[in-house]
C-alpha cells in the first residue's frame, strides 16, 4: 500500500474510533440524565434502571436532544415536578462533560 493509502486508512480508523467514543459518551450522558430524572421522580432502584434504559433507547431512536428534553419534561410534568427546561438542559450539559471525562475524551 502506498504512503497515501496508509495515511487514508489511518484517518479512517481514527474517524471510526472518534465516532465510537462519541457514541459511548452520548449513551453514558443519557444514562446519567435518566438516573437524575428517576431520582426526582422518586423511582426505586429497579424502576430507575428501567427509566435510564428507556431514556438511552429512546434517544438512540430519535437522535435529538430536543426530543430527549421534551420527553423528560413530560415525565416531570406528569408527576407535578416543577423543573424548567433550562435546568434539564444544564444537567444534560453537565452529564456530557462528566461522561467525556469518565471515558477519557479530551475537551
């Protein structure tokens, strides 16, 4: 293989690795958010795990933070828990930083 071919393959491998890490960080972030919301909903441990899994799986299907936040807000509103959307988004950002740190992703 030529130098350019080796270089291209290296870029492709790095891109794939970066995409995998980004996916793992998003899943971890969403799981953290799910447990955070579950605590506010007063769910027991088993139900909290199920809720966190529901958040992760739902977001994987929809791929958007807006839909994720809307679902969380509906769940909180249904239980009469008065958190505003900005607070949920702030926590989502905080969990994104924590997930990246936990996975050793810079920045």
